[in-house]
């Protein structure tokens, strides 16, 4: 390859445009998409449908993926749009039932290897509490909080995924942490008040 050809189309740019197969994306990101959909507020009963819609869009648009971002970033952007559409549909239908009304211990991301039923129940209760606390955050803060705190995504990666400035990520994350802690404190106060003789 000539120097001019390398300057115009360096190998790293060509490699970046290599599109992973749908199967590879599905295998690598299914759990991330499922967890993220649930954590972004999709009711448990609708998570499977939302995740299926995400991967239908991924399959349909895979040829358009240019490799300018990671597949995870690209798929997360699709997930955000699908979740937004789901929320809009729920609002048109008059809102969705609260998480507590729809939740059951089945279908939750609970470790099935828990040593005892009490441990599994405790873990399921913790997951339900997490989702209730996340429901108290607005969408922008919730998204940043889920990515940073639960998915351990770095702030620069979050900025790229959401297409927002890095300082906005830090600002939203700081505000989300404060609101989450306040919501947790309110929950603990209610629990201790309820248990008090």
C-alpha cells in the first residue's frame, strides 16, 4: 500500500469500520441491554419486549453502523430511543402500573445460586428497592447514574454514549448521587418508623 493510500485510509480507520456480526453484538450486549432497560424504568412485564425491539433495530440498522463509536455505545443509543418510545406509549395509555404492582421475584436479576430461599428473597427485595429508588430520579440523572454506578462505565464513555459534554456527565452524576442518597435515607426512615414499637 502506498504512503498516499495509507494517509487517506489508515489501517486503523479501516479496522474501525469493520462491522461486528449481529450474533456477536447480541451475545456480547444482551445482558447489558436487559439490565439497562429495567434500570431505566421499563416495567418488568415489558422488558423482554423492549429488549427484543432494541435488537430488531440493531439487526435492521447494522449495515449503517460506521464504527465511529463502540458497538456498546451505538446499541445504548438505540436502547435510549426505544425506552423513550415505550415511556411515551405508557403515558398515552394513562401511565404504567407501579413497579411494586408488577414485580415478582421471578424474572428479576437474582442470583439463582443463592444458598437459601431467604437469601434469594432478600436479594430480590434489594433489587426491587433499587428500582424504586431509581424511579425517583429524572430520566437524565437516572441514565447517567445507571451507567456510572451500576454498569461501571467511565464518565468519558458516558459522554460519548449520550452525546453530551463531559462536565454535564459529572454534574448530572453528582446530582443523581445526592438525590439517590436522599431517597435511600427517606426509605430507611420509613422502615425504621414502621418497625418502631
